[in-house]
C-alpha cells in the first residue's frame, strides 16, 4: 500500500461511493438522487422523499400509497417497549431514550435475513413507522402521562404532532413540520451516517445500525447543535448583546452553534428554506423574540467569519421553527433523528448491496517493546488528589 497522509476527521477522504445524495459546498447545492432539495421541499413530502432515498426512484401513485399504508399499520409500539420506557428516568435525555428503544427493536424482530428483500422492506417500514411513536411516547411518559396511540386517519407528520401534543395540529404547522423532515432526511456521509455504515458493514441487524447512528447524531457538533442554538440565543438574550457575546466567543475560541460546516462554505441551502418556514409560521402564529437575535447574529458572524466560509448551517433556524410548533427544546435532536432515519436506511441498503467491512488503518504513536513492570515497583501516573475527587463525585 502507498503512503497516504493522515487527515484528522478524515477531511476530504472519500470513504465510500454513493448515489444517494450530492452536495456542492461552494455553490450551496443539495440534491437527493439528483433532485434539488428546493424542489423536493416545494413539491414532495417526507414519505415520498424517503421512498426516493431508500428505493432509488420516485414512487408511482400505487407504490406510494402502499408504502404509506404499510407505515401507518406499523406505527404502534409493543407494550413491552412502552413498559421499558416507563423505567427510564424522566430527567434522561430523549436521545438516549430513543437510542435504547431503537436498539430494543432488535430483541423483538431478531430474525436476521439481510439477503431477503421482504426482511429489508419490513425493517425499513418498522423503523420509519415506530421512531416517531417512540419520541412522542417518551415525551408524554416523562410527564407522567400515558402515551397517545397513533391515529390511522392522520398523515405521517400530522400524526406525530398529534401524538406529541394530544391534539390535532394546524394544517400549516403539520405541512411545515413535514417539510422540515424532508430537509433533514439525508446529507451524504455525515458523522451519524458514517457510523450507520460502519455498523452496517459488520452485517449486524438494522436496529443496531440505527441505534448507533442515533447515538452519533446526539453530539453537539452534529445533530445536537439545534438544541444548543436555542440555549445560545437564550444566553444572548437581546439584540444589543449579540456583538459582545460574539466577541466573547471569538476571544475564547468557542464555536458559535449552528454555524460552520465541513462541506458548505456558503449558507446551507436548508437554512435558507428553514428561515423562510420560520417566517411563514411567525406570520400566522406571531413572531418569536429570538428571531431578531438570530438574524443579527447571522449578520455579525458573516462580518467576522464570512471570510472563513462560516455561515448558518441546517441547525441554526430549525430550532426556531420547532419552538413555534410547540416542540420542547430537548426533542429537537430526536426530531432530526425521525427524519434522518430515511437517509440512514438508504445508506444501510446501499452498503449491503456491495459490502466490505470498514476496517481502516492507523498510525501508531505509542511505545514499542515496553517491559512489564511488577505491580510493587510501579509509580502512579495519575494525580491522586484529582482521582479521589473524581471518585467522590
Ligand atoms: N464558530 C466559530 N468558528 C468556527 C465555527 C463556528 N461555529 N465553525 C468553524 N469555525 C472555525 C474554526 O475555529 C476554524 O478556524 P481556524 O482555522 O482559524 O482554526 C475553522 O473555522 C475550521 O473549523 P473546524 O472546526 O476545523 O471545522 P470542521 O469542519 O472540523 O467542523 C463543524 C465543522 C460543523 C463541526 C464546526 O463548524 C462546528 O463545530 N460548528 C458548530 C456546531 C454545529 O453547528 N454543528 C452542526 C453541524 S451541521 C449539521 C449537523 O451535522 O448536524
């Protein structure tokens, strides 16, 4: 093998070939299976887009109707999963609850037949159908309430908002939520998708694949950033405080949440659409005070960091949309997961079609030929006071 340069974070290193989505980070273009995200946001819906991503082409009317019907039929959770959730601490993060529930599906559907198209179809349907029910159920249960059963007469997005708020959502709100899911459904080989692919490449079951992706999405540098954006806007508190706050962050070399992207060096095309959706919601339901702070922050960050290609990413405006839809802040990332399940499943299928286990190499930087020191002769390498305080915590 020839020498290759080590790139932290694998920046710029192709780890796979894929025909699922395409990003041009300089021009701000995102396409799913060649179709521009603007067009999908305008004309498609989340389930049709999921079909496109997972099965590789837009469905016919009958194919879509069948897919929607299957998903509707599989929305309910086994009571044992609900009972398991009842034991989760209400202070636990909903992403941790979701990861545990996604993994638990593997206990109930343990047959693994990765070369059987019917098995693949059933796993796709189950995961798309049940993940929203899990998110809504945990939200109600942590407040001490019984979960609300899904309603077969409601579409995918309207049903989720219904299960979450125990009331039928406004039509515009349900539509906008569905567009948000479409926008978040897929994004090439990001951290959680890569994690899904690595897990998939071991030929484990699809529930383990999705559980590992959920765990990866949760981090603040990835999907967790949408929650952090709201915390940041709260901390800024006023338009006047935007620039002093930004100065403080830059001095401390702290990252501004919701800005920057490994691939986009311009404003993320999804952020443009999300900002527009937020404005539509404000027109109907009233403005959010944080919006003016967000717009001012975008201007200030562009002035200070635009030369480095730091612009709003997908997570910057999504939280403002979700807030207006009445979604609690710590459910923002689980909502991202509801959408991204379709991208993860598309990559799972693509990985299986031409699988080779991921097993990269490393550059070893440790000692060689070290001797084994008998325990009586060892010197502690730890700060003992620090260790004692950590144990006491
Ligand atoms: N605020 C301030 N400076 C930034 C930011 C930011 N948000 N993002 C990047 N930079 C600077 C960084 O300090 C560095 O400057 P320099 O070259 O002078 O040291 C340069 O830009 C490159 O940054 P990096 O951290 O090496 O870039 P990366 O490609 O490794 O990281 C990122 C990408 C998204 C993790 C990063 O931009 C970041 O931490 N952003 C904030 C968290 C966030 O919003 N995450 C959501 C990502 S998009 C959707 C998703 O994945 O969920």
